[in-house]
C-alpha cells in the first residue's frame, strides 16, 4: 500500500465537515510543544528534532543515540524535509548532533506531548467510519498480496467431533457448541470501544530511579493509541487513581470502556456512565467481594450459552463461550445492566501431542443492555480488550522497550509516546506487518516522511 494514503485518511477524518483541512502532525507538534532549551546556541528547531525522532522510531530505532546515528547518513534532501538546519558554510542541511537528540526527550514536557497527540487523534480514532476504512484498507492490502492455497486442513481439525444433532466440540474437554450461537472469531462491534491497561518500562528504574509505569487507552480492533499517562509511584497513586485523568480528555459518549479488574470500582463505573455518558465492560474479581459473590450466585448452571467462538490458529485450539443474565440488584453497582460468565478453553500442540492447557471462567459486569449489544458483541468486546496487549508486545519485540535503559527525566515516557504514535500511524495506513515496515523505512529514509505529511526537497 502506498504510504501517501495516510494523508487522505488524516485529511478526511481529522477535520470536521466544512472546516479547513486538519493540520499535519508536524504542524500540530510545532504548535503544541514548548521548547525547553535555552535560546542561546539553538541550531535546530524543536519541530525538526521531534520530526527526526519520529522518523527514527518509524525505522525501528528505540534510542535517541541510535536515531542520531541513522540520521547522520540521511541525504540532505531528507534532512531538509524534516526542517534540519542548513550549514551556512556548505549550504547543505545537516543532521542534529547525537548529544542534541540524546538530551531532548529528557527535557520535553511529556504531558504536553501526550495531550497534543490525544487532541489531534482521539476524535477521529473513535469515529466508526474511520475504523471501517482502516479495516477495508487492511483487507484490500491482504487481497492484493493474493492468498496461498492451503494444501491440507489444520492438524487440529482431526480433534473436532460432531454429534448427530449438529452440535460440535473443537477438541476433547471443550464444551459442545450449538452452531446457531457459534459466530466468527473476527466479529467486530459497530459501537466504538477503548481498552485501558498499564505497562512498566522494566529497566527504566535502574540506577535507583523510580519505576516508569505508563497507563494507555487504545481503540479495539484498529489498535490506535489515543491517550497515555504516567502513573506516579509516590504516595497512593496507582493505575486506579489515573483512570479518570487518562480518559477525561477523550470524547467517550456512547463508547464502551474495557479494563482489567483493578479498574472495576464503583466510582469508575459511576463516572463513566454519569459524567462521560459512556458504557463499561469490566471483569469482577476479589477486589469487589460483594459484587463477585452476587454474580457467582446467579444460576449459571441452567443458563444456556448465548454466544461462542471456536478457532484453530498459531498451534492452538481455542473455544470461548459466554452466558448473559440481568445484573443482580443487591450490590448496587452504578449503571449495571448485565452479568456475564466467560469460559475459555485452550488446547495446544507440543511435541506432536495435543494437550488441554487452559480452562478458565471469568465474571463480568456491564452497563450495556440487550438492545445496545448482542451476546456476540459482548464476546467480541471482551476479546477486543486484548488489543492493548498486542501493543505492549510490539513495543517489547520490535522496539525492545523492556531492554531500554533510558531513565533520565521524561525520556522513557516521551520515547514510549513516540513509539505509540508510530504504531498508530502505521495502522492508519493499514500496515499489518510492523517489523517489515520498519525495515523498509530504515532502507529508504524518505518513506517515514509520509507519516508526517512531509515531502523531500
């Protein structure tokens, strides 16, 4: 797919109807960021330095020094497109020095950067039309590559059993499923949804520094990072206390918010439904003992499966089922409408043998009523929450974030924010192979310029 397609997406979806076209990312950063450097001795503009950092991250580099080393080999035309300084003696645009790029992330106001990115991206990212367009672009790119003919069925198909009445189970130990309620594992809901989860930069606490714990909000399905906040480790600050500050600037009207059990609190549920006019779908564990006991006491044994999925992929057979009942009135959880029991069964293959590896049951509470979400939608929302885990996996495997020793000032959060931004821009383009895209960018430094709506020369 042509990288310039991002420009069309941004201009179509980041600008309101009848309004001037949305500014490019570089223009937004130049307008929103305050230059923390002393005026004396400044050679490169702040916007040009941030532009080089973003391009370097898009090439797969995870540290400012590595980005500086790569930029030193870029052509003058590429540096000019980033706004780099022109050397008065040679007349050529020159790259920023390694020391300049190395100091900058620690000096930048991370909160200001995060706020600027959220204001630029969040309204469009929560638009269902943009989500549909991204999905269509990804599907078109996949179709353009062609499909390989499968020579044989997956090995796991041999474990499938079918009864005379049409019911089936994917593997021994898995439940029998009614084909009438078994849907597509890739089903997506029409209602936008946002997942909230935290992640630590493991080596950022080296040298006696405080842990760098980041809480992020990411859209289901499309995987666009629309907000991130640093969780302080002083006093009583935690992911729970940062839940509302993280989501406060987001337009969450009619949006479903999912999170882990840490965020299942009455105040969060009240705030989402009453103040933000949003919906929630939250797991219930031991931190809410009364609510858990009330949900666990429901008649799940006699409740039929409302929706299910079954699939074979990545060397495992996975079955998911949910049962749905009205929420019990006893615990008085704000806005609660439905109770959900999710069961998940996983069989994996190792050394040529299929073995039952996992069987778990989790209770959920939701403010969505049956008219707002079908059982298949609820199952898709529960699964969609783990899009945030894929984000964490990308940051650790492609950019080696957990191995990074950056810890000075705001550098860890700033570099994580730029990595989130690059992943988001890739997904806006419909890129599905992130590692391959970073390699192509590293081989051709002109390619990342499209991410910023820039052109060489």
